[in-house]
């Protein structure tokens, strides 16, 4: 710790000892900044510290950030080029920028300061994090998603993971510009969304599943009633007729928990045209499949899996969590009947995100699920630049494709036929 940091720690300590919490909460940000500026000037003179004017201004900003914002995290939250913030203890702050992770110069004074910020984040959205409840999922005022884990569960100090909220939804045109998919793939997915196909988006953490779900939702008709179900609300649907539901954790007394499964069951009584589940992770998958099979065509969800076949296997496992009465064959028939398209997304080693495949669920042959890959990303052999390059290829559609049937029904068959060109550069 250098001289400037030691001086700040001393000034901060004296100011915090003298603070009145109620008075701080009653002040506007500008009034608080002015009062803290006066206090810093007075303490610098009183302690005989040799601190430059610009450094004093940094002290004031840090204090304002801590009292009205998120402390050392505030500058990172204000930086729009940063997509993720990951804190592993008070001295290790990592950020993701343009798909690549790097260590940030930001750090907390001590574990106590970090825990105070973590508890403030949780309390602002009506959640709590303490020794009796050491983990927490929350959402900041701007929509950013936060996960908090504190000791004793987090062995090396409090861990905070923040997935920042993007102010504007990314659309298919931007995804094509980024190289995440080809124009033909974008057209296929647009048709799939308009034709009310049931879609699963599969991929790893940070691969862009929610971004894809938001982009797909832009092609849902404004005449449809949509119910969204999430652990932490981050979907931004533009349609006028949207009901947003969010889960709730148990209170201090251990009651009051509302799970995603509870919300899916309740949503069926709300006359939805489509149900959008932010992420399927457990027994709610059973009700989701039932909804897809009983008139709620066009429903969508995301899940974590490495391939489309793995995604369907995960759905099988999640349905088994909900009911032990159904035989595996019946579960597979339900899945095949419900799910039409699986979109597989990956974050590659160069930080880019790409749609690796668009796969249609065709049916069952014996006990095996038949999948047909409509489009896939084919990487090129030479990658000397460190960038992943390749092309998107397609073998076309099978005649028994549900996409063909639905496109014909919705009058989009010509657009569908125009979308198939083999060997499109990525």
C-alpha cells in the first residue's frame, strides 16, 4: 500500500467514525460530495498530509461511491465496455472486456468493506446475505445480475459476480455484424420465432444465451400475451402485453419461497400465448414441456449444455427431478413433441461468441431422438491470428421438417427457401 492509499485509509476511517447514517441518506449526491470535500480538506490539513489536489478529488469520489454507490466497483459499473465483474476476495477484482478476462486495478480496503458492499447490494432488492444465508442472487437497479457468496462458504473471502445490464438489446443485425451468425441463420431464427416454434437456447456460462433470447423475442407479435419467468429479471421484451414474474427466496423465518416451478404452474392460469423461462434449471422443466404441448406454441427457454443432444438429455434429467412416475420413454416422447429447435451457442477462446449450430428435433426412432442439424459453424484449419474463423454451412431442410410446415402455414415459405445457401463465410 503506497502513501496515497494509506492516507485515504486514515481519512476514510475518521470520516466514517463521525458519520451519521440517517444524515447521509437524507443528503443528495451533490450535497454529500460538497460536505465530504470539506471534510477531506480539513483532515488533510489536520493530519499534515502532503496530498495533491487531484488526489484529494479522487478521495472524495471514492467516498461518494462507497456511500451512494458500490465503492470501488462503481467506476467498473460505469464503464460500458465491461460486461462482467468478478471479485475473489478484497484484493482480486477481474473484469471481462470484449470477451476476454483481465485483472482490474480496483481493490477493496479490506474484507469488511467488501462485505458491507455485498450486503448493501442484497438489501437494496429485498434479499439478505449473512452467515445463516451465505449465498444470494440479486438484481441491481439497472438490471445487472449479481451473485454473492460470503465466508464461511467462500473460503478466500467474499465473492461477487456481476453480469452487467446492457442498456440496449442486441438485435440479429448486430449479431450478424459481430460474426455470431450468418444473415441466412438470422433469417431462419426470425422465421422460427414468428412461426411459434418452441425453442431451447443451449450454451455455457457467458456464451450469450440471454442475448439470443432477447433477440428472438423481438419477432414475437405485439398481439400476443407473453409471461416471462426468471430468477433475476433481465429479459427486455418490447411487446406491450408482457407479464414479468420473478422468483423469491425464503424469508428469515424460512417461509415465503416462490420457485420457478411455482411460477410456471401459476402462469398457465394467466392465459398466456407464450411462456418465456429465462433459464430452466430444475423441476420447472416438466411444467414448461407440458405448456409447450398444450397450446402455448412459441415458448422459449435457455439452459446450460455443450451440445443440442446434451441439452435434451439435461431436460430429461430435469423432468425426472419433477416426477418419478413417468418412464424414460414417455419423457422422451414428451420432449420430442414439445421442443422444435435447439440453438447451440459457445464462447470461443478468442472471446467471440458464435452460434455453433441450429438443430431441429425431428422425432423418435426406437429409443433414440432424431436430430437434424440445419446450420453449423465449421471452423477453418488455420488460426494463426488467434481469431477463430470459419464458415456457416447447411445441408438444407428435411421434407418432414416442422419448420417447413409452420412456414407454409404462416406464409413464410418463400423466405425460408431463400435462407439456404451452402458455405456462407463467417
